[in-house]
C-alpha cells in the first residue's frame, strides 16, 4: 500500500513514515499542499494523511484539488479539534479526521479502518456481496437467505446496507440514528435496538453477523 504523508513538520513525517514502512507499506512525503497536489497528479496513492495547517496551500484546499483528479481516501491531521473543522473536512471528501497530538498506532488503526471500508464499498459497487449463505444485492435492494428472498422494511434494508458498507467497524447507536434516520429524527437509542432485533430475526442463522457491542452499538463482522 502506498501512503502519502503531507505535513510541514519533519518529525511527524518521520515518525509516521517509520510506522507505515514497519507494517510493510510504502511511505511518500510532501511538506506543503502545493507539493502534495503535484505529487497526486503525477502518481497514484492508496491513502493520504493530510495536515490541515500547511504552507503555500492549506490541507483543506489541497484535498479539494486532489479530489478533482483522484478518488483517493484522505485522513485529515490537525491540531484544531473544533467540530466545524471536522465537519468541513468531511464535506470536502475526507474519510477520517485525527486530532493532534496523536499516537502513531492510532493513525495506523485509522488507516486500516478506512482502507477496509473502501474495499467493502468497492465490493458492493461490483454487484452482489455474499457472506456464507447471505446474499446482499445493494443496487437491486434484495436480500437472500440460503437462496430464498426475504422481505425487509425500508429501515431494515438501510440498516443492513449501512452496516455492510462499514463491515468490521464499530458503529454507535447515535451514528446509526444520524446516518440512517437523519438529523431531524426525534427518538432514542431504543429505536435502533428495536429495528436491529427485527432485522436479526429476518436474517435467521445469519443474525450472527450483526454483533452487539455492549454499551456502544453494533458491528457487522464476518470471521
């Protein structure tokens, strides 16, 4: 995996580079936003670690320019942890946001989570995705259990598809409410739990893939 590290602090670049290469990946460096954009126009990378406060061209502007030519996952790095900055980062196409100071191990875990999610999204876009005897056709909005088509409510479909797209990632009840029901939903966590219960019932033996994370939420996990 090719990782581009964009940060004007040499020490941060060196530390991240060491961890990236230790795990068998290739690390490339850029010290400002303009250099990062130029490198992305000329080369392909699997993921970018982009600092927000950069000379010549800030990280947000650099991501905007890169996204015009390359659909590459981006994790923003910033000393500013304000909600506005995070939301703006997500709006322009960032996949995750890590606040400084951070642990290099945390960054590596975020890289693994983002690349795993992107892989699942790619699998999904290619057609039907299968987990043992559970076939999920997101484009066709169909679900089959051991070859038999099952009927789910609209919200059950949305929950299942959302969990599958985020396979292996812990999803809080609050995030499910926000992303599946929407910002204007006036309810509580019990709504999520009730729909998960019904969904599991319909999935029969494959309910095992929807794992409960006590006190947190749920995760779609396949061994």
